[in-house]
C-alpha cells in the first residue's frame, strides 16, 4: 500500500466495494449428484428409496440431485421431478 500511496480502506471503497454483490436469499445446501436409469415402472432408486418420473423417460439415463430435504431428477438439463427426501419407512429389497 505504501507503493500506491493510499490506504487499504481507500482501495476497498473505490475498487472492491462497487464490485461486491448481495448474498443469495436462500442458504447454501450441499447436494450429491448421481446418475441413474429409469426402470420400466418409471421410478429411479436413490439410497434404497424409489422416486417417480414421467413415464416417457423409461430406460433413459437421468441425473439425480439429492440435498438434505429434496430429491430432484433432471433429464438433459431439465428438471422432470422433485420429491421430498425419504429417510424412514419401507425400503427397496
């Protein structure tokens, strides 16, 4: 800063502060991504639970995005299903 002849505060206020953006309104959520193939009963399996997708996607490969609360299914970048994540109850055999 001595070489520039200005204080750190001045550099922050003139250069860095105008470039700052607001924080996102929602909290960050860690997500786990997996590939899956839609079975003939138009469901995908994640963590031993089954989640439904549109029947037109039978035998197609989809991406699953799992957060602590939701399961989202994407086909070619488009979200085709969203479900509340299950933790208890009957599991796949």
